[in-house]
């Protein structure tokens, strides 16, 4: 797999996990979506820079 593919896959997985965590912990829909987006973006960047 290329680094781009790994970064994309990592971003999706982290977004799903962050959204699930946020929903379970009572964050609003907007907050959970924002948290999921930010976590996924940070994870993707971390993989690309590694």
C-alpha cells in the first residue's frame, strides 16, 4: 500500500472511532462531527509525515 492509501484509511478509521466516542459521551451532533473531522485530519497528516 502506498503512504497515501494508508493515510486515507487511517483518517477514516480515526473519524469513525472519534465519532462513536463523541456520541457515547453525550456531545452534540455538530461537536461530534467536528471532533471526528479534526481527529481524522490529524491522523492522516501524522501518517503522511511519518
